[in-house]
């Protein structure tokens, strides 16, 4: 029931009456009861596809389905008929047939993973049995295509995207989050091989996978250069692991020598230190070999880049040769002369148009004088009719008459003398202003006619 817990089941799964009908076997002939037959097919077909999606696999067998869909100790009796219906409509294929449709010699690298058409299935067919063997594996076609696209995208986003050749085990580790099991990985690789995006071959008993690189629409066959690069990369990885292990061993010997020295066991500490030095020498030699391998890989990568550059130059030369096929020096000189003649003609036209504008010879000074006269004429007449400024002094003030005489006569006379202010008062006022400017608050307000008290 653990597999069943991973699958999204419909709400009617808890309806005993409904499930008793769905778990019963199909009638031998669909024509006997078309509605019941189609109802069961419509229930189990999408449920089987959904169960494979939930479990992250692209393949299933009858044994898998009976384990997934157990309910209260019973198993569905009509799953064999459902699988045959899915085969007829093209939703699923037998795993062996799916692999055989790929023109890649899949049997050479798929032994142990892909099943050849079982003899049991052959005998059942010959005997006229319509039952599906429990172990027969079936592939969901659409799921395989989806998984293949996910696999290719995950590879291109990974740290191994620059490597065109990987081992099958490296790929299985890298894509464990994409392919839940080895069978799903094999089916996805077969689909990519059908799409010419990968090629898989067997080398020295080891399966290796080559991916199509960016800029190419299909993968090229695995060559001796690919095998050589793969072996160098594998040696690089092994040497890196060995150098790291030797470094850890040297550190462990040094730490042990340090402990022995603290315990005043000098001879044993020296022995551990000599062992550490020997390990470091071995690590240094391996590191030199590692650097040599890395240098060779860099040279190979550079040579491939140089080859690409040369091919680009060749393509450029070919394109330039085609584009200059009908171009000669004499024709180019003739075109330049024609262009120069047209430019001269255009300059003459521009000069003619500029000289023929009306009013182009009017003097600027005359225009300014006319503008000045217009400004003077536009002044309002009220400004010119203002009364003149009086020049005589105002007559002495008189008592205002009750009859309302001169308006200014009732004003008080202008004072003829100013109030006397002492120097001390001026100094006090200046002192207050100085304090105000400096921001010091005046703690005691004094009257301008009252002297400040001396400071105690």
C-alpha cells in the first residue's frame, strides 16, 4: 500500500459499490454492454497515466499496477484489458518494441536494462490468450517525450554541459532528480537518440553517452577523439580524487606527529613526520601528472576552437568571393564619379534656393530702427497726460473750517525740533542690538529712557 499512498486517487475510491463495479472484470465482448465497458476504460486509463506521473516513472507493468491499486485486499481484474486498449490507441508501447524502433543497435548497450520481447508473451499470443504477462513492461509514449526534454535541459544547465561525452553512471547520478529509476533514464535516452540529440555506445564494457553540442542540429557519431577526451577526463577525475586523499593522509600524519611530540615521544613523532613527507612527495608527483593532463585537455579544447575559427574564416572567404563576383575596380570608380557629380548638382541647387528668398538683402539695422519706432508709438496716451510734479512748498497749516476748506489745512504742523536722545541711551540701544545679533537672550528688558544698573 506504500505505492498506492504515492498516487492521487479519485474521490469515488471510497465508494464501495462503485469500486466493486470498477474492480470487476470486463465482459468478453464489448458489444454485450458498451456503456459498462467504456465506463471502466474511461476510469482506469487516466488513472494509470496519473499513477506513473505521480511515481515519476515512464514505464509500468501489470504487476506494478496490481500493487498500486490494491483496495481492501482485492485487486482490479480488468487491468489486462485496459492495457490492451491503451496499446491499440497508441498511448503505450511495449518496452521492447519502443526500443527496437530506434535505429541505434540498442541491444548492444541495453542488455540488462531493456527487455527483449519475452518468450512468455510470444507463447501466450500463439496459444490465443489475451492475457498480459505480469512482468511485461510498457512505455507511456508522451511521458517518455516529456522526460527526454527534461533530461536534455538538465544536462545543458549542469556543470558537465561543456563535456560532450559522459559515462552512463555519471549521467545517472547527475540526473537522479529527473529520472526516478534506471529504466526511465534508458527510455529517455532512447527517445533522444531517436531525435538525433544523443548517441549511446559500449566502450570496453562501459556505456558512454555523447550529447549534441550547441550550434549543431544533430549529434555526430562517437569518434576516436571523443574516446580519447573521455579517457583523459576520467583520468583527471581519478587523479584529483587520489591527490585529495593523499593530502588528507599527509595532514593526518602531521597531526599524529604533533600529538606524539606533546607526549614527549620524539622518535615516534619523527617517524610520523617522515611518513607525511613521503605522502606529500607522492601527492606532488600525481599533481604534476594531473597538470599535464589538464594541459592536454586545454590544448584539445583550443584546437577545436581554432578549427571552428578556421571554418568561420573559410565560410567568410566563400561568402565574400560570391558577394564580390560582379564587382570590378572600373565599375567602382564609375560609381564614385557619378555620386560626386550628383553631390555637386545638389550643392548648386541649395545655393540657388538660398539666394532666391524674398527679403534676404534687407539691412538688419533698418529693421531694428523700425522696431524701435513701433515701440514708441505703442505707448499709452495716459502716460503723457500726467500732471507735472509740484515745485513750490506746501502752504502753512490752518485750522480746518467747518465748511470743509483745504484738505491739508486740518493736519497738525510739522515738528520743527527733534527729541533729545543722550549718548548713554544710544549706547544702551546699541548694546541690546549687539546681544540680539549674537544670539544671547536679553534676560532683563530695559526702557530706552532708563539707565542699566551696573554689574555687581
